[in-house]
C-alpha cells in the first residue's frame, strides 16, 4: 500500500487523516501577489525537482559555502507558516522546490505557494478547490518546475489529476483530465519531467482486490494524457492479480529514456504479481513500446519468504478475503501479508566500474540494487527491519555512498555503492521516520519526527547539528509527514510540519 511522499504507510496516512479531520479546513487566507521572485541567477544552484535531479540523487553539487565547519553556525534567515497546525491542513508533505528565484510549496489544504527565495515574501498563492481529497490531503509531496511551468498533482479521491502554473505569475496554464476515475483512486505520488513528458504514479483504493495502481505520462505544454498504464497488465488483472500502486518520484535515465518506479504491495491475497513489490522500468521513448513496462526487478514478497506463504496457505484459502480479518487496511492477517511496498523513491547511480544501477529501499528494510539495463540483481543491504509503517523515506547518493534513515528506531546509514558495505551509522532516534535525506558539500541533512533538522558529516556520520525547527519558526513543526530539506542558493530550506525555515551561515 502506498507515501508516502513522500512519503506514507497505512499507519501514517491514517494518522494524517485523523489530524486533518481534527484540524478542520484551515488554510492560508486569500492573498494577492505581494512580491516578486528573487533574481534567478545565484550561486548554490537550484532544487527544481523532488530528487534534486532526475536520478533522484538528492545531492546539491553547486553548494560550496555551507560545509562541515559551517553547519553548526546555521541560523534562520526567514520563516514562513502555511497555517493549519501540526497534522493540519497546512502540512507540507514534500521537499521545497527552489527554481527561478522562488520557493514553491504544496499544502494538504489545497494551497500552492510561491515565495521569494531570498526573503520569504509571498509572491503568489493559488487555492485549488478539491471536493473530496484522497488520504493525505489535497496535495501530497512536491511539485516540479520545468520550462517555466510548475506542475503539481491534485489528490482528488476518485479523480486524481495534474495542474500546471506559470512559475512567475501563478496563472493556471492547464488542468489535465483525471488519470483514473474509478471509486477510491488517488495519488500520493510526485511528478517528474523528462523530454517534455510529465511522469507520475497513482494508487488504487487500499486493499481492494479488484483494483490496481499505475502511472501516467502527460504532455508538459498542454496536460494532454499521452499514456495511462497499470502496473498489473490487463490479462493478469483478469486472472486475479491486483494492487501495485506507484506513490513515489520516478528516477529517469535521461540518456536512454527510461523511467524507474517503485511499486506497492499486492491487493490479491493469495497471489503476488511480479510487478508488485518491485522496481519497474518504463520506456519513455516515443516508439512502439512508449509507456510500456520493459523490465522489472522483484523485491521481497509480502510474506518475506515463500515458506511463510506456503505455511499459511490453507488458512489463507479459507478466510483470507474476509474483511473482518484485515490486520491493517490492505493487509491480510491470515495470509501473513506485511505491506512491503517500495515506499521510497529509487536512486539511479553508477558503481566504481561505471555500471548504471537502480536502487530502492523497500519497507522490508532492504535496499535493493539492480543493473539498470538488465534489471538483474546487483546487491542488497539492510537499512532497517520489516514493518508496515517503516522504511519509506527517500535516500540520497553522494557520489560514493547511499545515505538514508532506516527504521524502526531511526538510524542514518551510509552504504557503499559497489556492494552496500556499511560505512557508518548514526542515531536519529525518532522511531518511524518518513523524511527525506539530502546531501550537500559533505553534509547529510534530514528532518526528524520530533521537529528537528539534523545534519551529519556525510563521510563519517559525526553529528553536526540538531536544531528545533519549532523554535525558529514559532510553529508546531512536528514533522510526521514526508517533508524534507532542499539546499539551493547557499541556503538550507527546511520543511517541517506546517513551517518552512530558510537557514544560512
């Protein structure tokens, strides 16, 4: 089951939903544009897409002024509150997008916001009326900036769609048709843009054995749906296979034109499709196989071991479909289904020999790596332990290592790119962790579930900073959602709860 996006296990999304109901429909007050974006040219680079680049490395190579020595001296330059309170409608579920002199945010209340990246002054705000939001709120995760447009995904229940804005003015450029209109469908995914194509995933209603998730390809200039495909093909769906939503940011091989997406767990209780709990490879080249799945890597099955599945098969056959016996939404206790989505966005990277690899963290706690060409296994390494609400946070690649937080417990790990060998481990200690990892100039950043921004030496794991975002924002910045850190313009932009704080040296 699906973000996260973030990040977003069943447990997390249920908590968010309760918080949204309790908070009421609080959102930013209506506001006209009051400022302008800062000058676009600036040292320190941009952060125009969720993963910093289309490989989802979440690494900022242009940052040179804030390093290991400077991080402990970071101080807030400005802050911004979306309103709504912690776990309320103003929550930020994604990484801030920094492009063309503005910072762009989505909120769970339906607000898309542009701020001056240097001052935090409001530039424009759009409120999207969503009659009935899917779990997580109106917008979940991050928008994407490309070719003067800002594209966001609207999490409308039974009708998720994309909307595009002029980056500078906030004028709506287009709204797409819903990518799926069946009851209960939604999107917690994050869009990316490649070669004029908007790529994103969507999910089916939780645990429904008669539904399946998929992905859509849209024309960036017009919003026209170029392709809409399902993770479980038609013939296999007719045979009883189900599930497999996509709720993370794809990684893109820009040279070869392929998208890599992690997929969610099966909703069929007694059979599991090869494309569920998997990393799939989708062709983005405009030819005969445009939009098709052309390869896949199978992760851990939902019972972790075929022996477990065989052991409980008689009980599962007898009672596995009974709704009253669902352990958690979408999971069947008699069938020992554990909800082992690929809940984190994949990383595309090269090993020391130059081989292109695709890696992704599964909720089983295993980081799986495959050859990006053949999709054959390369290596596996543990980041955490199996848990329905664990291991759904985005990892980063700093050029030599994969860095990310494993759960339960909350431990930041560094593992080598060639074989997953452990480099270091450092305690974050926030229990279940959904926030992304970011790397810049030798520093690894994350936000923890207690509302602190944490920083570590990326080469040794030495803690460098643990600063309460609440104290710097004056807001209840308990970051239980899939928020994150963007480093751009020689500034560390931290989203936590309903607050954004810009830190500078």
